[in-house]
C-alpha cells in the first residue's frame, strides 16, 4: 500500500512540475532551462538530463515533449511518461485556443506584432543561457569540449541539420572520450 501511495505521489509531482514548466516558459527550447532547475536532483541526475536533452534533439518530433516523457519515464515508468506528456501538452493547448480566439479579433492591431517582436531578444538570450548551462555540465570546461562546441556551431551556421551535428558530436564523444 505504501509503495502504491509513493507512485501516486510521484505522478502528482510530475504532473504539477510539467504543468508549471509549461505555464511559465514560452517555447520548447526555452523550457529546458526551467525544467533543468525543476527536474535535476528531484527526478533525474544531471547526467540523465544532459543525455535526455541530447536524445530529444536527435529524435524526430517535439524536443520538449520527448524530454518530458523521458524524465517522466525515468521517475515513474510508463505512467510517469504519460502523465508528464499530458501535463506538457495541456497548458499550450488551452492557451493557444484562447490566444487564437483573441488574436482573431485583434489581428489588425499593430501592438500585437510589436509584442511578438519584443519577445524575440528575450527568448534568444534565454536559449543562450540554457545552452551555456548544458555546455558547462556536458564537458565544456576543457579544450576538447570547446573545440567540439565551436565545430558544432560552425556546422549549424553552415546549415548542416542540427540532428546530424548532434549525432556526429555524440560519435566523436564515443571515439575520443572513451576511457
């Protein structure tokens, strides 16, 4: 009985965590920073989190939803993955329905496009900040990490698909970082 209560408690914690993350963040990539502070040490380790971000970036589909399912599964098995997925899609679905109804009425107002334009720099900085945190935790403190990071940035700047860059970086990690 105690074990069953513990599992339910974990599912509730997962639901509220992912509900909060998806209510407070503006996009999938932007939510990674907030999710890092909410999930690491509570549901997964730092190593598992970095691994989850890497896997979710390689696989097709929404990175944020895959990350939610990974963390949910790690903490609560299949029910944890499903609860985390539900909590992740619920807020954006309800919000986008409400915003769509409002914007449909206000679509000719200039302030709407100015608002969206104003969000862009803040979201960009948030993504850079999150990337820096992950870079530091993932071995970015040595010359090899810096070299691989710069090479990855250059490849993406040259329009190499992100998934390909991440797979190649992972293979390089296997080849050169194996003990």
